[in-house]
């Protein structure tokens, strides 16, 4: 079965074409799109780095200022109380992995929208890291003054 590509009368030697985002690729199997290079690789790495910074900031705050500082997210606090920092780490990075996978899927189906989702996630993670550093700074200054 020959296919007409883009209405130009060009016959394809492949029997089927796979739609991957906004482009058509020769079919080399059902999961060709999965094997393609990530569309949001840099944003994903940035989100992972921000999440690691958030985890480290949270750990330092909880370790040094436990009675005055607590985990505000009740689900993360549940993981923290049950499995200590390991549980919180697994919880955090399972969420980060879910966001990255959803961003990649969205980007492959609607170009540009997945990047918007990832940028929003990075901005939110940046705000959390900034807030944690601000709390640490305030508590450290109180310790020096007191």
C-alpha cells in the first residue's frame, strides 16, 4: 500500500506512517515516539535540580530547627513521619517524575504546551526553594541575635 505524503504524489516504501506530534515518521514499530529524543530535556533537568535543592533545604531546616519548623504539606509530612527523609525523597521524586512524564506526553501531542507545563513546575519549585532559603535566613539571623 503506497501513501501520498503531503499531497505531493510521493509514494512511500513504508506501508504505514506514525504520527508523532506534528510530524509523520516511517513506522518502525509501535513505540517509535517513545524512543525519540526528549522534547523537554533541559527543563526536566532544571526541575530535578530545583527539587533536589528543595529537598536539601527542607532537610536542613527540619534537622536544625525542628520544633520551630515543620513540613507544611500534609502528604509529605506523612511520608516524613513514616519513613524519615527516605520516604520524603521517594515521595518528592515520584511526583517530579510524574510531572516530567506528563510534560513529555503533552509536548508530543500539543507542541509548546508541555514546555509551558514544565516552566510552570520550575517556577513553582523555584518559589518553594526561595521560601525555604528565606526561612533559613530568618532563623539563622534570630539565632545570631539571640
